[in-house]
């Protein structure tokens, strides 16, 4: 059996904004530290994403010690603390499910409102907030941050290579926004995994990830460029609900540091 290795770690501090590749990173109770701990919401507290605001892809984050720095074209650099304190605690929703967020600052609200051309606010999820994973998928009462529902998304390099062989123009991995990328597997081998181990952390495969129009957004330009990859995925990855799957959502047990190059162990 070929050796499987962790080839990339991607952290997305602001939900639906750009990601940061890390060589080594901590996993805490939420998932990757700081992953989707911030979220942009409209006046009603509903989350905004690239599905309707593709310009969020233009936000480039950088994590510097106790500061999250955000950059976007034609806007000044925005620096915010990684643990905002004292802001208004407000109800917010992700796919209709309610949780809580702390409004970061008037400056952050103005920054994102200018970028997106509508009134919005940036909120942060406190450490003590518990947003449970859906009980029909949770194994042990796991929680998550402002994700769509799960702490991790994993894709193998071989799965993307298989898809790219079917496309007229190859797509980069960032179109699919995985947290963890694995090298050395066969295409779509992740579909059959149950539990895996990476360093000190054990992960359970919860469910396939159904893909949406976000995969059509060029992450450099911040605009949809075609109906690919959805058209091609529909020819061989359609599920029983008529959606197309690519990648697997994971839950985790334990905390600790993982590093690129670590062996990925198949536990069952």
C-alpha cells in the first residue's frame, strides 16, 4: 500500500474569504485554530458567502501572532485582534441555524461594506460558544465554528488530478477550499475511509461534501468564470439527491499540532 502523507494545510479565518497555507498548525476544539472563526453577516445576521458575494474571494488573510491582517484590492490593510473583546454579542445564522457572534469593530464593518457594496458586519465566534455538529452526523457531540457544518474538508491530490483530466482547463485546488490535502492515494480513495490518524489527532469521515457554485469562482479574480467544474462533476459524481460530491467532511477527536509531510494512517 502506498504511503499517504499530508501535503497541505489550509486555514480560512474569515468564512468564504481567502485561505492561508500553513506548514504546521494547531488543532483545537473547533478544528484548525482560527479556521472560520470570523464571518461576514448582513443586517439580519445572515452569513454572506461567495455564492452571492464572490468578491469575498479577494480578501487575503495573514495571521500574525495576536493579529489577523486582512487585505483586499483598493482598500487599506485591516488589522484586528484574534480575540476581539467587548463587542456587541448578536445572534447570527448559518444555513438557517442560529448561533452567536461578537461584532468585531465599526472599522471592520465599514471595510467589508465597502468591499461588498452593501451594509454588513464582521463577527467573531468566542471560545466558549458551542455550535454543535448536526446530531445525525456527530459521533461524540462535536462542535464547529462558522463552517457550513463540519470542522474539516479533506481532498486527495489524486481526486483533483482525476477531475482535471476530464476538464478542458485544469483547476487549482483552491477552487475546492479543502483544509487538508492528502498525497499518495488513488483517486477518490477518501470516499471509502472511516477513521484516519494524522500526528496526535484522529479524524472520522462524516459525509461527502456536495459542491455548489462557489467552485465556479476564480479565487484570484473573485468572479465566476464558467459552469465548470460542476458540469463535469455531474457526469460522474452525482449523488442520490442530485448534487455532486467532491471531498469528504471530517470530524476530529483530540487536539495537537499537525505538519505537512506527516503520514496519514488509515485506521478503519
